[in-house]
């Protein structure tokens, strides 16, 4: 069994019996490496860039549930709207409008799962909405008239730090946003259930703080190859 398969098995065992699932972040890694995880039984993969995602989808089995986890420009939505399982990085009403529009054009049988990305980190380079912006989105007439998207939860990227208390605080902030939105807008909606937080360096803290989706790349595939 390869290291990749061993790593998939490790996370399967760790997460078994918990509400948390693994998103294997495959950015910069080859289709062959993804197939090693696929052959080990994994089906949820995350990519940051649309072009790389398109190339890999063409080369890999179509029962993979692809998650777009990087910043998404509205002019790229049409390229993935037909097949994408989940867009974790919805950070504006404008983007959500475009996702719904493109999904409708493809007359998707299933809506596009979308997650609201919040800015929880102490870094200016991170994308994401504030809580008030998310409330305004969910109160808008545009959102109420969308039928080809489904809001399934929240996503956030914590500060890149070794300070565990800071990380816990940011994860608790995101979980708090989820709980308030659930109570206010989604109390009767079982689809709204996901809290995507935690990566290779901090996933254990994220699981302890209530994550339902951890996004792990180098912890499965090894160091990324940015020279490709």
C-alpha cells in the first residue's frame, strides 16, 4: 500500500464515528497521485484553481465529488457549474448569483452545494465575508429567488500560526457564525450542516472545535510541487 493510501486509511480511522469528513486537497498533485487516494476508497477532493480542476476532472473518474476551495472569480463559474459538487468559497452575493445563473443554464438536476466563506483570520490575504454581509446576502430578494444552489454551511481559513489558543478562538468564531445562521435562517433546513475548517497543520484542533469537513493536502499527498 502506498503512503497516500496509508494516509487516507489513517484519516478514515481517526474520523470514523465522528461527524467530520475529509476533503483531500489535491492542488499541484498529479492525477496519478489522486488515483492512489481514489483506489483507497476516497471520493471527495478539493482544488483551488479552476483550470487545474478542469484538467484533472477530464483525466479522472467522474464519480469524484469535487470541491472548489480557492477564491472563485465570477467569470470562471461557467466552466465548472455543470459538474461541481460543492463551492466552499462563496464570499459575495454577486458570486452566488452567478453560480445560480450558470447552474440554471445547465438545468442541473441537483443544485450546486455552496458554503459561505467567512474571514476569520488575522491576515489581509484571506478572502471571506463578515457576519453582517452574510446576513444581508441571506435576506436579499436575489437569494430567495435562487433555485439551483443550496447553502450547506460555512467555511473559514484560520491564521497561519502555531498559537493554539488563537486557532481555537478563530474556529469557535466560525462555529458561532454557523450556529447563529442555523438558528436564524436554516432551523428547518437539514442541508445546512457543514462547518469546513482545519487543514494539515491544525485539523486536530478544528475537529475538537466542531469541524465537519477538514481540508488536508500535504498531510495526504506530501509537499506540494509549485514548479509544475
